[in-house]
C-alpha cells in the first residue's frame, strides 16, 4: 500500500518534470503543513528563492482565510520585485482548500498564472 507521503512525492515529481521557473516566469511553490502554509517564488535556473511569505505570525481568521492572506502577501512582494507572471506549483497537494485559497489570494494581489 502506498502512503500519503509516497503518493504526494510521486505527484510532485510528475509536476516538477513538466514545470520549472525561469527568470522571466518564476515558479510559485506552495507548502502546506498541518498548522502553517508557505509560498515561495523561485528561479530554478539560478537556483534561488526570489520572494517568500508564510502564515507564521498571522492569527486572525481560519486556515483558508490565512492562506488567502499569504497569497496576497507573496503577490505584493513579487510585484515589488518586478515579477508579474508566475507558473503555479502546487507541490503535490490537491488544488483544493488552502492551496486554492492561496492561489486565489495571489491572483487577487495581482499575480498572473
């Protein structure tokens, strides 16, 4: 039987085989733990993180609302850094719930993907 982690890693590898971040269109990667959610905008060619945001320190609202705030925060930082379009990497997680809320928040904040 395949565990949840093994399943996610398999999906993650399949996604990462198809997408990668360039300097013109970096990758917006999402990581979701049980308590927090993190987002990074990554240039894979240079191998470095350009901007990042996390839910640490945000206490008001439920998890989905917090994820939307993180999406808006990463979008604001990315626009300040001159990044307007990204490719979305859900990192093996289903595009549902908190991951979808983060994506909606990033779109609301001005990012295009």
